[in-house]
């Protein structure tokens, strides 16, 4: 059952977030998502090695993990599956090639295991320096993991990281390398692939010349912000805001592009200044020390058409008031965050054909505070129910959610995506319980 080449690699799963090869245990970043694959492989450093692994494997299930930064169980192998393989591509990282385009952007082909933080640094050190157009709140994710779930930042006319993907190489269940330059369906469906179309080998992503931004953090009364919401969104391209339930203060973050010769003051200095100007990625994501000293949290996130943003937030505030009596012995700190993402044409994207407001609910605290937390579930399910029943909301694939296949099929048209999946993985080795449920493949 187990090819000899896999035995050695059990010893070296060190770069995964939390793994113990002696007990075949893998955990995500905060230890809430756990699985026990029969084999853990983390020492592959070339596409050929991945192809060899697939063609010699007889595993019933093969999952590839990125940085283990999904709150949902999307990356896990199933403990109930007879012979499972969990693959980390941490050793398969770096830029393969760049190609300047006529419009001044550059296509950058990146190996799947590359962490976004390392990609930011590599791009900024190029001559001339480059940057990604947008990023999420952190850059700890791998490029392949980030795009698999449609990871996004904020920006009313800016798409997710997946929307900036121009090409892909994916290794299918038979070990064939599918290249989007030969088959456009590979990039059409592979940009938000949920890990079910095969092992992404390289991602070609659009980068732009490095730019600078001014980042401003300010407090605004929550009721005033809601009253003037549309004007804020119209005025600031990169607008986001948050509030702590049961307070009337919203914390607003604005990021505005400034001329490239603007003087820089360090946005990564601690404590973070209320106003600073820096290279784009330093205004978008946390620094490594800030990330390493972060407070753990768990999160769910719902995507609604932007025109419903105020109504959905107002309903969620009303829901919070209703459940307040149950909040009294709280073990975690609560937090609600609102961001904006532009429509795209990716069939499995939360932004498919609609400009979006993203409502997140966060419970700050380590797994003792958030694990099995009835409190987190009470608020998060409240948000999920309000947004899905009243505002056509769908959840983030990589964040905690209770969505059923039936609900998701009513929103997404999975027909072509599933036909492509069937073609590249007829035996379903890249599926797991989470994706089978969500794609109605049980
Ligand atoms: C602290 C923190 C901050 C976050 N901030 C944001 C944010 O601002 N915006 C946002 O949208 N999300 C955010 N997220 C969620 C996160 O970006 C996504 O869940 C993302 O998918 C995680 O990437 P990863 O590299 O950790 O992948 P994993 O979580 O390890 O895997 C995610 C999916 O990718 C698949 N995958 C990974 N590598 C490959 C490969 N080579 N081939 C095929 N499939 C692969 C996995 O099988 C799985 O299906 C955050 C999460 C955390 C913990």
C-alpha cells in the first residue's frame, strides 16, 4: 500500500503549522482542525517529484495543505478514509519566471508552496520592484492555498487574489500536468478550486509596479458610519471597518495610493501608528513579528451584494442585541469586520458576478477560548442565517461555516466545475468530507 519513498518523508514534516510525524497528526494554525493521515510528505521540491508521487501512489485520498490557515476543514484528510496522504509543498517555493505585459503589468509564475510573505519580499527586491495589487489581512498563506478558497482583501473595484491569477499548472489524479496555456478550463475552474481539481504546481499571477500607500486608522461613531456608508465606499477605494459588538465605535482603515517618491515612515513599527506611509504590502499585511505575536482567533465570513451591506450589518447588530443576555460569561473577545471585493467571473467564487461586502465575525482567543465555543457558534450562525436567508449570502470556503450542499447548489452553478472535476479526478481522490458535503457529492 505504501510506496517506500514515503516512509522517509514521515520524518520531515517540520514546516507545516503543527504536525507530529510520530503520531501522524496534522493540525491547522490554531490546533482546531486536526487529521491523522496515513502518510505525511513534505520534502518534494520539484514538479517531477510530485508527478512521481502521484503516479506511484495507491492512496484512497490525497490532500495538499498550504499554510494550514483555513478555519474550515477544507484541507483535511478524512480519518475515516482507509489510506490517506497529506502533502505539504513548503519545499517547493520560489519564482519560476516573469513576463512583462504590454499594459505594464508582469505575469509572475510562482511555485505552489511559496508563502505570500516571501512572495511580497521577492517581488519588492526585483528590478524594477513589483507588488501584488491586493492582499488579505496576513501574508502567512501559501499562494496555492490562498487562491484555493478565494482569499481577498478590501477594495471596491479590486478582485480577490484568485482574480489576479492568469495561469495554472495542475497535476491531475493520473499524474498528467494540466497547463492552462493548453487548456483554458484549467484556469477557468482552477482559480478557486477548493483543492479538488488536483495538486497545483505553479500559479501565474499578475503583479504591478511597486506602489506606496498611506494607511490611516481612525475611530468613527458606528451610527454615523452606517448613515454615511455609501459615501465612504464611493470615496475610498480601499475602505474597511470593524466594530466590537455592544459599542458605538467603528474603527475605520483607509489605504490611499501616494506618489512613489513620497517619504516612507515604517507601517510595520510597533505599536502600529494611526497614520503611516509605506510600500504597498506593508500597509496591507502584518509584519512577521506582529504575526508571530498575534492573538489567535476563529472566524466566519459571509459575502453579500454590496447594496445590502448596511441592511445586513443592521440586522446583525439587532441579532447581537437579542442574544446579549447569553454573552455575559464570554470567554472570547468579539469583533465584526466589513470589507469590499469586486465581482469576478470565477464559477466557484463568492464574488461570482456581483460586487460584494464581506461581513466577518471573529472570536479572539486561543482554542481553549474558541474551541467548542457555543458563543462563537451562536453569533456566527446568527450572521450566516441572516445573510443567507435575507441577502443571498454565501460563506468563505476557508472559514468556519455550516452551509449545506443544497444551499450552495442553489447559489452556485456547479455543473461545469463538477464536469471538469470528474474529468481530472474520476476516482475522487482529491475530495474530502468537507468538499463532498459542500459540492453535494456524498
Ligand atoms: C490569521 C488569518 C488571516 C486570514 N486573513 C484572511 C483574509 O484577510 N482574507 C481572506 O479571504 N481569508 C483570510 N484567511 C483565510 C485564508 O486566507 C484561507 O483559508 C486560505 O485558503 C489559507 O491558505 P493556506 O495556504 O493556509 O491553505 P490551507 O488552509 O492549508 O488550504 C486551503 C485549501 O487549499 C488547498 N491547497 C493548498 N495547496 C494546494 C496545492 N498546491 N494544490 C491544490 N490544493 C491546495 C487545500 O487542499 C485546501 O483545500 C485568514 C486566515 C487566517 C488564519
